[in-house]
C-alpha cells in the first residue's frame, strides 16, 4: 500500500514505477458508486476504505483504471510541492459580452413571448391606458346624464306627489294655509 500523503516526484524509468495516462474524469464501478456518493472521495479514503474492499471483493483487475487514477492523485510532479498530478486549475470564465446577452434576450423575446419582460411592461401600460380611457368615457356619460336630469327635471309639487288628501293633512299638521308656506323640506 502506498504512502497515503504524497509520493514522488519520479523520473521516467524510475525503479518500481510505470508510466500511466489518465483523464480527469474516470468511470466509477457500479458497485462502488454508493460509497462515493456517501463520502468525499479523497485518496486517503480510497486507500484506507475502498481499495481494501476491492481486494476482498476480488475486483482489483476490473478496476485497474480506477486504482491508477488514485495512485496518480497521490503522485506529485515537482519536489517539495504537494500538488497532485491530477490537480488542474480551473479556467477563468470570460467576461460577459453585452452584445451576446442582448442577442439572447431578443431570441427569448421572439420565441417565448410569455417570458419577454418588455412585452409584459408594454401590455401593462396599454391596459392602464385603456382603463383610463374607459373611466374618462364613463365619467363624461355620467356628467352628461346628471345635466340632462337637472334640465329636464320637472318641478314637482306636494300635491302631485302625495295627492290632495295628504296635502290637506300636511297643511293642517304644519298649521299653514298654502303649499308655498310649507317648510323648504317639502319642496320636491
């Protein structure tokens, strides 16, 4: 079992070593997927827990690529630097391109109008304009109706409204002689 911290650096044709090529991505054997999903897969964990289980299960031959990857992960290229051979620096994302974002927005607006923010704002302003016009129209109609009612309103007398008998009762109870002498509350 190798040293679990770091090994190397080694030169080509170094005694007890062989050259291996590997990728940064490797297939995980199906029977060990659950172990990798449950725990963080460091080279220490691999060589203390998973590799012994592979030996017990007799899967060492089937998993040579997998084991070689973890052997490479504990091998360094530069002396006195604890950087693994499989360590890769991630690329830096390019800066945002405003023209590309604008193009993306136009494509989305064209093909998915429901997601178009500008269209929603335009629709809301159109609805507000239409509602404002409707309110103005209804107000003008209401004002016109009120003016017509005022001009066509006939002056009603208590006699026309209540009849002769009730007018006489009202005159007696109010102790006045004529309808014009009644209190202003009775002017209809």
